[in-house]
C-alpha cells in the first residue's frame, strides 16, 4: 500500500484515532529540496502531522502549519487539504544539528524558541482562521498536540516517526493522532493512554508492522471501527498563471522596470522548486495589464 491515512473510532464513540504512512511523498519532497538528513526527519514529522490534521478537515477545506524558531532551519511550512494532498517548504534545507543522545536533533535544527501557527481555510470565502502557540518541545508531535489542546480544546496525543536508509533517504515515515472526544469513557481513555506509553519506537513499528499494526496496538483491548482509508499524495498546485498573478501584485511600474533593466525574471516555487521564466516582452505585457487593472479599479472606486 502506498501513502495513506486510516481514520477510526472506538465503538463507544469517545476515542478517535488516525494513523498515516507518508514515506513516499516525504522522500520525494526531501529530494526536491535537497534536504539534509536532520531536515529530512523534521520534514517527515511535519508532513505526517500535516496529513493527520488535514484528515480532520471537511471537504473543500485546507490548512497550513508554520513552524518558526531560532534554529538554523528557521522556518518550515506544511500545507494539507481535505483531499489528502500535502506539500512543504523549508527556509534552509541544508541546515544541520549535532545528534542528541544518539537521536536526530530535530529541536536543535528547528530551534527551541519559536512559534507554531496553524491557519485554516474553511472554504467560506473569508479570512482563514488562525491560531498561534509557543513551541513546547520543537519535536513537532508534542507541539501539534499542545496546539490542539490549547487552541482547539481537544485533548490529543500525537506521535510522529521517520527514519533514513543507508543512503540518507527517507525509508519510513508516519504517525498517529489520538483524540478524546466529549463524553469519552474514562476507562477507555486510560487504556488508550497506557497503550500509547507501551508502544515500541514508532519508526521501527511502522517498518515492521505498518499502519494496521500501529492501529491495533493503539486500540488494544478497546473495540473500534475503521471508518475510512484514504490515499495521501504530494501535490503542489503551483502554475504559471498563479505566478503571473503574484507578479501582477508588484504593480505596473516595478514590472516595467524589471523588464527594461533586468530583461527577465525567474520565479521558483518554494514548495516544488519548479522555476518559471519570464522574458522582457512578457514582463512588459504584465506591466501593461497591471497598470490597466489599477486604472480600472480607480475608475470603479470613483463611480461609487
């Protein structure tokens, strides 16, 4: 089975658990960014976390996770939508941090002082909902759980794991999200809490047993129902038309100056690294469009 997510619910309706495998898409995204080993692990955790939270969205909604801190990575953005598409960008893909007690030092590369901002486009045409919390550990999973408890008042546990092969490429990546819903049975909640504490290392568990084994261990001694299995995939969504709209926002004067002075412009997507080239004639044409649009908007404003 390729990258996927499984949504499940206890028979009592009080415990929701999601598990995911994002190894393939994480490997591709790390390749596109030329990510260092430690950044690859950070990206893997971020992508797994984004996929898990994205699975809670309603159709037509999307979210963005922005981690900003004082480490050499500086910033990581993960975006996910209700269809199962995810993408990510990092400010400094080659950043590194010395291992800490034999473990990947994700907190060291991201930075221990910083913030997590979660933006949700609810598909209603208004401003996105946004919530911000301080990073509590900079290990990604704990920070997402803290956000869910603090900003969305949903007690949650998040476990994220990733591992590299001998060539330094992602070989395993995934995780789980456990949430206690209103009216949860205390005995079931305590049982699942004990199950989480008893889990073996997550990357090893995913490698040897996959998401199904992870789900079984989390729900051990608790009856549950699998609600859905959904494909997860990398999709950027950028395109030349979107880049043109971004350039138009610069205004006619700047675009014209760019066309005459520089003679060309190259715009690289921060998520998929695709480059879009614009020559002098194309920049001048965009400048004329931007100028005409501004004149039209000013005329419309005067007519009101």
